[in-house]
C-alpha cells in the first residue's frame, strides 16, 4: 500500500476517534446549557414576584474564583516603589514598615498592605487628564485597574479612587487613591495585594444563580428594598493576617438600584467590607 494512502487511513481513523470522544462532551455541554436556561427562567420568575428586575445579560452558572494566599516580597515591593519614584534607597522603620526614597519622592509601605507615595511636584504626566494619569501610575506599579471609579472634587483638590485586579478578578477593597492639587498629582495611597502567590485554596464556591437566590432571601429577611439588581460580579475581598500574609476570599459583588452588597462565595453570607 502506498505511504500516502496509509497516512490518509490514519487521518480518517483519528477523525473518527475524535468524533466518538467529542459526542459525550457535546451532549454534556447541551445538557448544562439547558439546565442554565431553566435556572435562569426560575430565578427571573422568583425575582419578578418580588418586583425586582435582573440584568439582561446574566449567566447564572458563572463561578467565583478560588481563594488565594499571598505573602509580601520586599524585592517586588521595592520594584513597585521604584516604578514611580525612580531608583530608591530603603530604610526599615520597624513594625514591618519600609520607607523608599527616590528622586521623584518618597513612599511608605506597611505590612498591612497599606501604602502612601508622596510625589514631587510635576512628576506625573497629567496631560491626558487626571483619570488617565492615575491609570498610568497603576500600570507602572504592575496593577490592573478594576471597574470601580470614584471622584471627589473640593476646590483645586481632586481625589480619584480606583480598585485593583488580581489574576483577572477584581479585588473590591484593594483601592488606590490619587490626590491631585490643581493639575499635579501629589499623593498616591491605599491598600495593595501582596506580591508572591503562596497557594490557591481549592474551595467550593457558589455560582451566580445560587448567590442570587440567597441574596433575595437575605434581602427579604433584612427588609432591604430595591427594584433592580443591576449587576452581579465575582471577585475577591482582601484581608491581612497577623503574620503579614494576604488572603483573598472569593465573593460576589451585588449592585442594586439602592445599595451595593458583598456576599462570601463560600458561605453565602452577606459581609461588610473594610476599606
């Protein structure tokens, strides 16, 4: 038999094997999609009976991320400071506090994840506006921006606040604030996620549909009044241990037309975030 014919037979055989293996997978995918559609109809009807609308694009099967455990790494912290301040000298102040001094200003980083960076006048480029200047600084520090944005203006002073993203998921209480005086960025401060990923906690988290059912029950119990759930998003809430490590707990962030809530994605309980 010619070599080319043998190759063709092998390719055909492999294609048949792939189709056989693909069949059960496609059937499972169809069953899962049907189950999600059914769950969406039932949850939508449940909310409609309470006079509450849900977001148009809602995936009730969406999962929250797994929990993460991180630790502070001084070399990475120094790189973060130098990305804004330039080459720095470092002074340990005790109590897990380090001061970074560079040509562009000075930064204080604490073992709690809190930090302040005081910049010299005119260091930051604000030619494209204050928000873009803030986003550029976060990018330099190696932090992706989340969806949160708050702007407070008082005379010539503006404070603009953004939140950060870790591994593709928003960290709702890891917020970076930027204080501008006129058009000059003077101070960057907030709380950051630590540097080195120690472990991922493979815990069971509830999906968006389950979170919505529990949220409706808890809202009714607490007497919370709203007419719409405007968004439900998975992400993290950050806490720091006594030893100085950082824990990212998976949560669901639920926005209604009257208030915002955070639900622990492992326990299903509503929680209050500390900023």
